């Protein structure tokens, strides 16, 4: 929808990029804070559910209102309006997302069921990607709206309503199985009443202590590193891949090349959707770590296949690597999210508290910061290749070769580092079972 700011409202693309960068920094900054708040909340509805409901309502409302704008204002007005709007949106979204992710980690203690929960979550999460590529076509449809700005206002309301209706469901229907454990532990360790400022000081200290404990967890950091390499290995060349298709496969024909770029994105989304079911089956049969390694290795083969399939003589071959490449992101969040749930058990055994909110928040904080770095680097890769826009269809052979090498070689290298990071992860089914048995013994002593 940000395209509307440039093409519909005439904003400078640099200003649009600055708005997106600032709002993403707000998002990343808020994650650990909201994770800590969620972990330490006490209410009759639990630690997570109140924030899930409130966050869904606020996210949908702010998003819908943020796009109720008309043409005719100054660029400065649009800049501040959307800068404030996007920051408010990401604050509301973090209010929802951090507790929602933590709720997924603690939904079950069963080793295998955890992979099923994350598999279904990731599967449903792919559905919007099949719809998103058609948003701009909807907004600029002249038979529906006179301008894309009008279309954006209508679309924002539809999105906002959808977010509210679907977003509140986990907060209403899901349960928090560890909430009684948390309350019993706090009651056992309750100290003398404190003033507001003493309590605030303790929470500030607890936040930084909890962050350090999370960052010192070796198993967690291996999973975070693997996610960093896979997700950003994909992100760093996402834009470059479009240039390879347009300027190498289609010799600079932007009209036909852009159509194939869109089709490739749709095919990749469908394949990712299908790959999640395969990865879930692999994890249930061979284990989560093994499923991650297998799925990442399959994605590496897909990127290798690009070298042979991206040929100007046979342009339709570009779709052949997509089913293999899809296993990269399809396997990543399905397996790693389930493994983080196991790490939360190990953390409780070592430190005596359930901190799914902090683990989920710091995990995504690291992913978002990494994404910002990857996007910044990706903008320079094209310059390094020697690509010059003014040359149009007459790019140098060296530029085209370097574009292909970067677009294929970087994800292969980074996916290999991800496999290396996870190879020494040691929480298998037997170890998790032993940890949970020990935790049950402790909880029987704590909860009457």
C-alpha cells in the first residue's frame, strides 16, 4: 500500500523509505518491552489474552484510520501524518504480536504437538501472501475507484475489519496452560509490599536481567542465528532477483519481465504453503533439527538449480526451482518456533520462570534488525555489479554475471551457515521429555 504514497499522493520515495525505516525501528524497540510486560502481567484472563484482544482491535482501527487521507495536502503534511500513523500502528501491532507468539510457544507441552501447532500457524500465515500481490491491482481498478487513493481508503477499512474479527479469536478461545504455574511461583516468592517507584525500579532491573539471560542462552542463540541467516539470505537478494529475471532472462523487457516476476512470487507463495506440510511431516518423523537441516538443504539445491534454469532461451524454466527454494522459509519458522518452545522449558528448569514472551520478543527483535541491515545492503549490491539504469537493455556481460552470482551465491552461503549453527543444537525429544518430568516434580511442590 506504500506505493500509493508515491504514485497516488506524490511523496518522494526517499521520504516513504524513511517512514518505513523509522516505524520498523519502533517495532523492533517495542518487542522486548512488550515481551517482558506480557510475561509479568496478572489478570483474570491470563498473561497473554488481554493484549491479544486489545492489540487486534487497536491494530485494525489504527490501520483503517491511517489511510483515510485525501489528495491535495503538502508533502510535509503527508510525511508527518504517515510517520505518526505508522508508528502508532506498529505499537498497536506489537501489543498484539509479542503475546500472540508467546501464546503459541506455551500452548502445548507435547514435543510432537508443538511442531503441529507451529506448522498450522505457519500454514495459515502464508494465505495472505497469496492475496497481497493483488492489492494494488484492486486499488487502481478504474471500474471500482476513480483513483488509487480512494481505493486505499476502502481497502484499509476492509483490512482493518478483517484484522479485528480474526485477530481477537486467539484471545477469546485459546487457553494459557502455564498461567497457574506462574501465579503459584510468584505467590511463593512474594515479598513485602512495595511502593510504585520501587516496583517500577524492580521491573526495569528485571527487564534488563531477563534480556541478558535470554541472550546468554546458547541453544536460543543458535536458533536465532539460523533464522538470521535463512531469513536474511532470502531478503538480501529478493529485489536483485527481479533484476535478474527482467534484464538477464528477458533482455531488459520490463513489461514481460515484470509479469514473470509477479508470477514467480505467486508460485513461490503457493509452493511455500505446500512445503510447510512436508516439513511438518519430516519433523514428526525425524525430529525438528533434522527437519530444519533437510528443508534448508533442499532450498540450497533450489538456488543451485537457478543457475541452469534461468536461461533467455527457455524463460518458463524460472519456475522450476521455486518448489525447492520454498522449503527455506517454509521450514524455518515451522521448525525453529517449535524448538524455541522446547528452549522455554529448559530455561524454566534453569532459571525458575516461564518467559515465552521475552524469548519470542527478542527472537523477532533480532530478525527485524537483521532485516533492516539486509535491506540496506541489498540496495548496494546492484551498484557493486556495475548495473546502470541508463544502459537499459544493454547492460554489460560482467554486470549480468555478477547479478547472477550474488543472487544465487549469497543465499547458498548464508543457508549453509544456518545449517552449521543448528548442527550442534542438542534438545531432542528424549532431553525435552526429561526436562518436563523434572519440571512436573517441581510444580507439584509449588501448586497444591
